[in-house]
């Protein structure tokens, strides 16, 4: 059984490596982020990093998911609109940050590259993390039972990604509020 001290050391190493990996990704993009750069930043030997994450892609996905979970939490405000607005505003703030932009660009790598498995793992985990928001809304009776939760999440996030990646239009709290209202009106329960 591991001692409390070794558990704390293990968590410290994990935190240091994931913070360094996210910084490496932010500074150099997915193509330029290296395990040796993460090792230098974190003070953790490369072999230790590879032992825990096996591949650079696994490490980067883990770092992106961790930071995304911190930046875009699963809110429970007591109302569907409040929850979705909290998610949309957190997503806007995250995507307006250098780290959020780096993650978005990394997560959008072309489908015919070596990152397909990592990309799919990233997007699946992000959608799963926010599923409780929609599930609570369904339980409250605010959204129809059987609604496609992933599609609902995509409807909320995709316009923000479109503005950043395609049109270059700004994203702000106003757009977040408009999106939430459109999503709720389109997904409202019909009696």
C-alpha cells in the first residue's frame, strides 16, 4: 500500500507534468510541444513521463482535459438557463485565453493524421463532462426526455468555434447569452 507521502509525491508529479504540458502546448502548439520540453519545465525526467502517459499525445490530451475541466466546470445553478449560461460564459472566457485557443487548435487537427484517437478521446471526454447539465435539465422537466445531449452541447459550442476558427468574429458574454436562449428555445419541452 503506498504511503501518504508517496501519494502526495505522485500527485505533485502529475500536477507538475500536466501544468508543464499545457504550457508547452500553449507556447509551441501541438506540433512543437515535446516531452523533453515538458520534462524541462516540470523538472520530471522524460522516462517518468513516458512511463505514466506512454505517448506524447496521451500526455497532451490529459493536460488539455485537466485544464478544460478546471476552466469549464459542471455548474449547478438550480436552473437550466443558469447552468447553460455558466457553461457558455466559461467557454467564452477559456476560448479567449491563449491556452484555450491552443487547445482548440490542437483539438481540431485534421482527421487523417496520427492524432485521430487522441482527438476523439478529448472531444468525448469534454462532452461527457458537461452531460450532467443537460441530464439535470431533463430531470427538472425543462428539456424533453430523449433529447440528444451531445447534439445539444454541440449546438452551444459550435458557433463559438466557428467564430474563432473560421470567421474571426469576437466572442463575448453577449454571444453566450444569445446562444443559450436559442438552444433553450429549440430544445424546450413540448407538451
